[in-house]
C-alpha cells in the first residue's frame, strides 16, 4: 500500500469508528491527526465527506483549534508552555537555545522535518516548569540547559520519544497540603450507595444544604444548577446530560490535573450522583488536549467502575439506573472552558460561546438539559453525598463552604497543590508555600489566574472566599524582583491570542490592549497610551459576549492602580508618540521624489 492509500484507509477507519457522526468531528480530527501528524486539505475533504459536511465547514472547525495543524509540523512537535511563571523559570531562554541548536526559529520546522518548536499557553504544569508538550501526547518537565542540549541531539538524531530519558517525563502531583478532598481514600461507591439509600430528592437537598458553589470560577450554587436542569423538560428520545469541565485552561491552574490523577474515582462518582439526581443517562468529561497523557489512566478507572457495576446499565443493581461517561479531548482553545463553548465543542463545532438564554441547564448538549460542573465541584459533591450537606457546610465560611484547592506557582520554595478551608488568608498560604524565602519579599499575588485579581503586598491579610477574594484555583506569587508591567503584558498577550473573535469588543479590544502594552515596552509610551488603556479596560468590561472578554483586562485594571510606577516609568512623553519612527517611514517617499530638504523630514520640518 502506498502512503496515500494508508492515509485514506486510516481516515476511513476513524470516521467509521465514530459512526460518521458530525458531533464527533473534533474527536475525529484529533484521532486522524494522531495518525497523520497534520491535517492536509485532502484529509479534511475526506473527513468532510465521511461526516456529511462541506470541506469549508470542516476546515472552519479545524482552524479554530490551535492543536490542529493545517500545515505540516515536525515529526516531533514541541510546544513550550508560555505562562509568565514559565518565563520566570527561564522557558524563553531555553526555547531559544533549542531553536538555535536545531537551526530554526520558533514556529519553524527543521529542513529534515524531524522537529518543530513553538509556544503555547500554559499547559498546566506551572509547579514543575519550564515544561514542554511533545506531539500533544506527553510532557517534559523541569527543563534546564543540559536537558535542552541533550534534547536537541536526540531530536537531530531522530530518536523516538520512548528512547528519551524516562525521568524527563516525570509529572509529580506535589500535593503539599491535603484536607478533606485530597486526603480521602479512593471512592468506590460510598456516595452512590448513600444516594440510592437516601433517594434523589433528599440527595439534592443535601447538595443544596451544603451550600456548595461551583469551583470553576463563577461560583454558581451547585444545588440550584442541578435543580434547574432537573426541572427542564427533556426532548423526545433524549436525556439529561452531565458534563465535567476538565478544560483547566486558566494559566497557572493545575489542581484539576492532580484531582484527575489521584481522585478520578471521586470525580466520576460525583458525576454519577448528579446523574441519579437528574435522571441523566449520558456523561462527558471534557479533558483539555494538554492533558492527553491522562486519558489512558482515566479510561482504566472508567473500565474498573463499569466492571464494579458503578457505571453502565443497572448501576448498583438498580434497574433503569443507566449512565455512562465518555471522555472528549479538547484541542487547545482556552475559550472552550466556558460552558457554552465547551458544549459547542462537544457537538463537534467551533468553540464559539452561545447566546444565552437558553442556558445549558435548559438546552445544552444537542438541545438537552445539561449540567456543566468543574472537576473539583464533582469531587466535592461526591463527598457531600456520602457524608451529608451539614458536614460540608460546617467547613469554611458562611458564604463559602467547604475547602478549595489552590495551584501555587511562581516565586515560592514549595509550589504545588494546597487544599484549605475557605476563609484562609493569602498570608497564611504564602507562609506555607515558602514565598519570599529567597530573601526577596512578595510584591504581588495573582489569585484566580489572569482573569482573577492581582493583590499588592499590603493586601495579604485578605481572605480567600466569595465574600472577599474568589478564585478558580490559581495563585501565582511575584517577588520584588518582578516587573508587574511585564506580568500584565504577558497576560494581555494571552487574552489577545485566546479571544475567539466572535464579538468585536473582545476581538479588537484585546488586540489593542496587547499592542499598546507592547508599545510601552518598546519605549514609545505616552500619557495618551495610558489613557487609552484605561478606556479599553472599561470598554471590555461592559460590552463583550462572554466572560473571556469581560475579564481580559482585570489584570490591567489591578496593576494600573496598584503598580502605577511600573507603567509611569514607560510613559516617556506627555503627548502622543507613534509606535514607530514616522520620519524613517517617509524615506521611501523621499527617495521616489528625490527630496531630502527639511520640509521632507518630519521632525526637522516641525
Ligand atoms: C473563558 C472562560 C474559561 C473557563 N474555563 C473553565 C475551566 O477551564 N474549567 C471550569 O471548570 N470552568 C471554566 N469556566 C467556567 C465555566 O463557564 C462554568 O462556569 C463552570 O464550568 C461551571 O462549573 P462550576 O459551577 O462547577 O464552577 C470558564 C469560563 C470562561 C468565561
Ligand atoms: S468575549 Fe471574546 S472569547 Fe468571548 S465571544 Fe467575544 S470574542 Fe469570543
């Protein structure tokens, strides 16, 4: 068989295995690319024919996701995680070293096609960076100069990944502080049996009584969400749907990675409890593509649960209690963590956030009532189902019950995952993780990732919780050596890159912010630019279609207020300064007209 024939047969097999379903398009493209390395036009056309869509639609979907390659990449495609904490750990320098040794620039492929190198947003390994994703399959952690030198040699020699040193791929859980969720033994049916004994209504009352609020960022009451979905009518022949949001794309967040590694049983059990309460038959885990290396382990846990009668038909021997979970891999789009984009992606489309109402609890996956909850929310729900809502409500504070997991990274001696009851002060967390131990005091803490809040040193007494400092679970520490303008600029790049482009204020606004910040960094800043940034900040807050745009300038807002000198240092002129040398740009016109008199020069003329 020729290479082309093998490729055609592979695509056919993948499409057939997925039943030629349009809603499986993202998964089909992922699986095809795992075989073909990239997605050339003829492959997209074959997929399109297989699922009954036009090639233009399929290409439109493929081009939405950063992990789909529409141009050929190297046999080993390396993506450097590019969060600010990775940069602080030296990732940019290491990427340059690797590229130099391979004789390419970032974004390029070696002439022999053996390797290509690029950057991507945070890959969820901020506690053990600098980290690199290889072929979207495995991750290299704790990269340093000697490893990069050796890596370049291995890449040039064409050595397959399984011949690389095994310790390079070590991913540690780094659980530094465990409370009720992280210290619990593996769950194997306790929550489910308690739910069945208590009944669906009473279990929902326990969840509501626990006052559990979603851990994905918005903090919506979980009991209320489940109640709404339960009350929503199901279309003929359909079901309610339970979705676990494991997209974990917020830079600096990695606690869901650890929960899925260590406590997947509890997460799946929480989903099954939700299924019982809602009467749902179908469940999904939307796992970020960056966590592809967790997939096999998670499938094994699912298989074990099926074998133990905790998933599938007649769960726990109860006739009619049918529920199963499928894992759907994302493909490198931060916006797909937003629940309606996630559902679009589950349906095989571009991850564009939906117009709401209707909300997912009314009409979500394929028009069916759908509950989307964060990984940690489901783990908490399982423990609440097992131990009761009063137990959970007794932990934390009045409005923020229970515990919260934090992914801690940046300038601290002990990065990793920490579980605290809500109400803990930022100061206590900083003490435990060894912040400032290098002799440099803490200057700032970014809580909740780039879309969260930036606190200055005098605010460390503030408390984590919905009453004061809410968080989805990232906490990045910056000591006095860091330039907070550069931190904000890095996040501005992130949002401009991740904007899905659907609505103008976000598509244009995030790009304008990025360009202004770059202009300041390049030494062309003026008071005019500072005023423009402030204007953009308030514009984005009120006008965007989804939460990405609405929170894209939070860090700008916070740093402009708290770290004003970092900006003022860069405002070199009172009046507007162009971001480029205007007089030099006129050179071509001078040459053409043969003029070089003072009138043909901008500054001399003025
Ligand atoms: C841009 C954007 C990205 C998001 N990413 C995530 C994510 O990675 N994980 C998550 O659980 N929620 C994320 N959310 C929040 C979800 O939309 C949703 O509120 C959440 O999954 C609901 O679960 P919860 O109620 O358990 O928090 C994101 C929201 C936005 C606007
Ligand atoms: S706010 Fe940004 S990410 Fe959200 S829909 Fe608009 S363009 Fe897309």
